C-alpha cells in the first residue's frame, strides 16, 4: 500500500519552477501522479528552493505561491530541531543537510516513507527505524 502522505524535497521544487532544469518534465509528470496525496514539506526545504531559484524572482514567487496553494508546510519546533541535529550527526558521513534532516524528522512524525526527491543517493541511505524511503 502506498503512503497517503508524500514529503516534498528541494530538488523537485527547483526543477518544477526552472524550465531549463533537466528534470523539469519528469517532475511535472511525477507531481501529476501525486494529486490524491497529502503533500508535506518543511520551511527549510522551501528556503533552500527559493535560494536555488535566486536567478529568477518570478520563479521564486511561483514556488512560494505553489507551496501556499498545494503543499502543507509542517510546523517545526524545538523537539524537531533537536531531532534534526541528532540525525545530521548520525549521517555526517554523507553529510546530511538541515533540509534533508527536516524531511526525515517529518517522516518519523507523520509515519510515512514516501519522498518526492531527486536526491536518490542520500534518501536511499536514510532510514525511518529500519524502513527505507520510497522514492518518488
């Protein structure tokens, strides 16, 4: 059974709003397949996406408008920040960045293993307990 909640990572957000990105079309198709799912991201992911889209104010505005209309931005308080820091220490050999750590924390909190990402290398290593992520 597929998870009803899918976490959204930075890479697809950048690809969706940068038509020159090599993954633009494949991300559009993948997103279309997620219409019936709860799509959740973190403020850290949105911050990273806006930063990476800094070549275009229009793309930055578009990704934020999309996030406001079509994504749930999860709350992230002190316990989640502490857990993210612990995960970054655990995966320091990759290394794990804060945006990825927030998604792993959300996966734990929301009991999901589905993530829409282009970062296959890292998300194939991260674990939720003993479970691996299902990469979209």
